[in-house]
């Protein structure tokens, strides 16, 4: 399944809802499916009853139910029954299937990210970065899957403009595979780790490279160079679509229609199972946590010595997930008294 979040206009303003994107670009609303079923069965307070089966947002579904994928599959089964019965909407007008249009747009696919950890697993990318600093890859990189933590509130979705902050002159994209945790755990063994994955999405970890270069000389890790904007979407493909195993997916990046980057998600030095097991050592991982793989080889302008500009169109594509497209915004003007 391809899980999405879509926005619709209502009399009370814009409402964002959990959806399932079909192969013919329709969105099925799983909460409306359960509501319509309960209405047909003549239950009382059908919307509230349906909310207890599938909430209207993904974060509530992941944090409440042990097997959210089964719940979503159940809603698709109900949808097929509703089609046979000729029921297109709930009694309150909630449309069960909507065509993807500019008025019914895809948003970032998850409404709330609990914790964002971005890893550094692709050796080709790592090697290029250390070469540019005149250094070799540290031994520690081969011993533990390193990551940094970024803010969870600065994510945008498909077709939204990327912020160009006032403090940087050198902005960069990063082509990554993102993974969403669907089941909490602590001290997880590698053999059980994939049971904790809900699905995969496309991640673009936007970076201010001139600021990052300064930050990394202090050996603390990136901060301001990463904390202003990241992009995910357009959907989350659930892990069952990959037969419950780690996928090896073709990843590409195009700038204004010209391919700049190409790589495979499966060529990382660490597996997702190793990453989950390491991260959960004496620490909880929780539903709605987002893990990034780190940039795939050739997956950013820094490696290529090619740089994006304001108004460029960045198109990231990962097979079996989709295409994430964003325009680069104009550089923000400084309107504060800081010295930076």
C-alpha cells in the first residue's frame, strides 16, 4: 500500500486526512470506509466507532494499534464491499474515494514525526566527503552506524517550496531513503528488527553546505546547516509491498529535468536491521520515528561540484515509492540584528 496524507477544503477550513493512494491516482479514505460500513450496519455514532478502528491521521494509527498495516488492509476490503453495495460516501458527505487533483492534494505523508535520526550509511558518499577535507574515513564509521538528530517540525511535502535561508549562499539537496517506525521497541534483536518498520518514503535532507563546513570543524556534528528544512513524500510504501524484506531500490535525482544523481538504496554499509538494533540499545524507538539512510552515492551537489539555484526544480524518484518534486525558493532576506 501507498499511504498518504491529503488535504481537502471544508466549511471549517482545511482538513488533513489519512489516505491510501491507488495505482490509478485515486485516494481511498480508510476512516470514511469504516464509517460507511457502520452506517450500513445501523450502528450508533458511526464516526466515533470508526475512529476507534482507524483514526483520521497516521500518527494516531501508528501509536495506537499493534498492526496498523492489517487495519489499513481491512479498510481496503471494506472499500470493495462498499463499491458492490453502491455506497460512495458517508451519510455526512464524506467521500470514500477521491481523484487526486490540485484541490485534493498530497501533503507530507505523515502528520507528526516523533524523532528524526539521519544516518550516514553509503560509503561512496562518505568517502567523497572526507576526500574533500583531505582525510580518510575514520575507523569508527565501520564500527557503528552513526547519525545526527534533526528537528521534527521543519518537514515539508511534495510540491512545496524549499526554504533558502538568509544565512547560507550554498544550498544542497540530498537523495535519501526514509524509513518510518511502526512499532515501538527497546533492545531489539536484528532478527526481529524488520517487524518494527511501517514503511519507506523519499527523503530530501536539505543542507546549507557553507555553514555545515564550519560546523564540522568543531567535530560536534551538523546543526544550523540542517535544521531549517527537510522534505519527505509523496507517500509511504508499506513494508509488506517488499515481502517483509529490506528493499534495494533505484534512486535518482533530476534538477530541472536533467539527471544529476543515480544510486541504489541497498548498497549501504549497514542494513536497516543493524540500524534499528543499534539505535534501540537501551533506548526506546517509537511509532512515527523517521530514520534517514543518509545520502546515496552521487546523491548531492557537494559530491558533484554542481549547485542548485533559486527556482530550480528538484525531482527525486525512488522505484516503488514515487516522485518527490519541489521548487527551490528565493533566498530569504536578513531582518535581524545577528552577526552571522
